[in-house]
C-alpha cells in the first residue's frame, strides 16, 4: 500500500513551509485542479507551477497550527485548517502596495486525491481580513 492520505497532505505542507515547490509539484497530479481564493480554477501542473512562482515572488509565508482531517476510508478526501503567517514582499496586481507588511490569517484547504497524488486543491481565506491587515 502507498502513502496514507494524511501523510501525503503532511508532506505537501512540509514542502510548502520549506519553500520547496519542486516537492509540491511532485505531490500533485498532472491534471491538478487548483481553486485559489477569489480566483479562477487553474488546471494542470503548468498552471500550478505558474501560480507558485507568482506567490513566491509576492509573498513569504509559513503555515502553523496545521490540523489535517481525512475521510473515514483515508483515501480520497482531506482538508486542513491552519494559520498563514506571512510577509507581503512584492505588490500583487489589484491589491495594496507591498511594503514588507506582515499578516496572520486563518485559512483552510480541501483536497481530493487519486493514485497517490493530490488531484484537487481548493483554498479559502478571508481576503478582506488580509487587505485590512496589509493596508493598515
């Protein structure tokens, strides 16, 4: 039997916190469906790679207090709740100017899995809370 759902999600967040986008990319399926907060669905690894490059340019983030929840069969669905501790390092289009502001934001992600890979990532957080924190 392959890696457990819980371990796969934990590996994803370990890679995220290490800034290791290559490991994150290795964990997702080729046809990953990535739903970002306040944005359109991105499909495929190329779109996932592009999104991660954008995020790395604009934000420096560490996730803490991560709680991973899995379906009863521990096979196809999972979610995680966590705190995003971040620094806004480069201005993102349509958002306030970046000046190195820090923020702390609760967030959550839903996952679908198949064949030992993550096939869907859907993340939610309160964008208005984030804007209020960085606009100060």
